[in-house]
């Protein structure tokens, strides 16, 4: 099985185009990729008017795949997107114009859930594992969870099921033996009686999982817009962590979950792991580059500044934005 980023291939190279002249005009299209609480920052920024407060007219769209989202950004059809960090780094190392402007989580907030009779990760050899798409965060989390148990990609079958809730549906139907799911779906899976073999947020490594990305071309043409977007996102994360009723409302609206206990558990999990200062962990980045270096020689010489655009978060830090926001 190929690595997540390998699925971009030649298509990424073919999409390295100049920034469309329409950039910076009219609505800004922002993509969310998964039915998961990890997307709460963008949802809240839209629903609570934080984008408008910062002078942005945003249209949210939903492309359920980091690989497809990156392709769409490179084509100039969207401005910003949630992305799988590993997938994005590999695309960047292959020459794609995509760049990370913020870190959403520096842990893998996923649970590996399995049928009741399966008691350990080692028992998944030869079994069917559900993910959303190849090149997604669920795919990356699967490789980590099973790899830590000594299983290689060829030891099991991976089935792409498009959306995280579909993985639970497939488990219930007996179409797969296990699957990687994020909150709120992991909460629902536990309540349905499936075994949580691994909780990567608690038991896994420090590992940049989800980030915010755009293209360097877009930044060059729309630097002020990027600054306003990052500010809006940071304010939304503060709101998520300090205004539980607003957070629960947005989780319910976008995940379609109505069970109060599941929503409460989802909120608690992400309150702990969404980054208050949205930066990609340098330690975690080094881990990813070491992993990529096995097959991508450019990763051995890559420097963080080649892969990250931190100036927008850094500018907020310098002006005392986070200190004032968090009161510390």
C-alpha cells in the first residue's frame, strides 16, 4: 500500500498554477474535511460571526478528503482548508505550493474501534480496517496505530468509506472488522458495544495530525486576508474552550448528533487537545520528517521554515493577542 501522500502523485504537479485573478475578491471559500469535532474552530468562527467581525465574508464548503482539498486549493477554487499534516508535508516536499499556516491538533485524536471478539491490535492481521479516504487523517492514524503493534500495511486490508460516521455504520453492519474514528463517532461506537483497542490521543505519540493550510501564492496575493483568517480561527478556539453551550450547539449542528452524553464526551475530548495557540509542534514535525525520509530524500534536508508559514500566528503572539485572549 502506498503512503497517504503518494495518492496525490502527478496530479499535484499538474495543478501548480498561478493564483487566479479572482483571489481576494468576494466570498472566501473555506473547506472542512470531516464530520468530527476537530473542525469546531471553523464551524464556530462562521456560526458565531467571528469571520464577519474580522472583515471576512466566508462560505463554508465540505470536501471530505485532505488529498482532494489540497488539489482544490492548488486549482485556486478554495482559499483555506483543514488538512492532514503528514499528507500536506509530503505534497509540499513533492513541489506543491501548499503550506501549513496553523496547527489544529498535535495529537492523533482517534480511537481504533473493533468488533467485540477482537481484543488486541495484533488480532487485526488479515482483517478489514475502515478509514475515510487514502491520504486522510484517518489513514495516517491507522498506519500509526497498527504500525505501533508491529503490523505493516500489507498485513491488513484498508477500506475507504468516505465519512467518519460511515465507518461506524460499516462496523455495525459487519462489513469491516475495525475502524479509526474520531469524536463524536468514537463515543457512539463505545456505546454500541465495540472495543476501543487504542485511544491515540491518550496513548499515541506527539504527532501533528490536523492543520490549516493554504497556498503560498494565495498568501502572496492576500496576506491581510490570511492574517484575518488566522485571527478568527484563534478567537473561535478560545470561544470553544470557554463557552461550552456555544461549542455544544455547533457540534450538534454539524455532526448531527443529538445525544447529550455523546456531545458532552466529544466536547471534553477536543477541549483538551485543540491547540490554544495554533502552531504545529516542532518536535512532532521532526517525527513526521523522519518518517517521510524513508521514501522521500528531500525530507532529510527539509527545514521547518520550508514547510510552515508561522508568521501570522507569530504576529498575534508579538502583539499580545493570546495573552489578552486567555488572560495569561
